[in-house]
C-alpha cells in the first residue's frame, strides 16, 4: 500500500502462529491492516472469518468507541500495522486509493458474513426510526450542512436529485438506497444537496444506529460500503464529488 509519510502506521508488529493481536472485550484505540500472513477472527469462541494481506479490522472499535467484539489471532506468521483513529479520516480525505483498499476489505468480509445468514431481510430492526415525507422540490440534505443523520429512500415519484454548486450530478431512484452516510460517518459537512422530485418518503437514521445495522443487517452495510467505494473511485479519477 502506498502511504503518505504523515499517514505512517503507529506500529508494525510481527506475530507468530497463535499470537493474539486483540482480544474480545479489549478497549482498542487503533485499527489494523494485515501486511502479510493470515489472521483469524473469532467471536465467543466461534471462528467467523480469516483475513489475509491488505485486510483491515478493528474499525468498529474506533468508530463506535466500544470494546472489541471479537478476538484476532495470527494463524500463520503475520505482520500487522496499527493506525490511530485520525488516520481513517485522513485516508478518506487525502488518500482515496488507501481508503478504497480499506473499504474493499470490509466489503469482502461482509460478503463472507452474509453467506452464513439463513434469512436475509431488507427490514431494519431499529425502534423509533423516523419516516419523513417530502414534497416536490423540498430539500432533504443541503450542501454544506452538518449532521449525524443519514437516510434511506423508501419511495419517490421521481427520485431524489443530487446537486453540487447548483449542478445536477446524480439521481437516487432505487428504494433501499442509503445517502448522507459519508458525512455522518466523518462528522463532516455534506458535499451535495439532495432534493425530492415529486413526493418522496425517506427513513432517517442516527449515527448510533449504524452499530445496530452492522450487527443485525450486514447486507445493508454491504450496500452502503459499495456506494462509498464507488464515490471514492470518483474522487480518485478527479470526478465531481458526490458524497451526499
């Protein structure tokens, strides 16, 4: 992975076979990238998945500021780099290629998790989700605004128009599509305006809800991450930003 000198790892450590990188329940203020070898992730004694070179883990601990929900153990000789929480923000803002590597790793891990789900559902089991209704021309998100809320389209007559600096850059049409999640995750200003075309119905989620969605509906997070990877690819090719 190419790295900016200011984005160097806090530590690069070698682990022998069986070496514990992080234990379930540990308070962890860093996230990890596997540089070589293989790392097994287990939760409550159950093996969940195996990570290999370039895979990332531990992000949920720094994003949600909660103890690790799993144990990571080297199952071959492995080298693992650790990064502080500020590195994730800088990767996304300044090094889209590195951010793509991280998100691609998460996509792969979520794919493995969802294969084992017996029953996948588009419903999100979160109490008190707000259902908002918008008239034609009404703004759902305004460019430059701050907020820890993200959204999912339920239904719309003409879709949702995405614009930046007065120019239309995209249209959200598919029910179930998330938007506003990048600004929510980064606690950063929205980079575009989202406007209802015709009447629209939208679900609104708070930042804390991401934890529940990730735990109970990994397929939904998978779709969110696909959208983030797509937008980071746009950044990497100097296209207009579409980070709602």
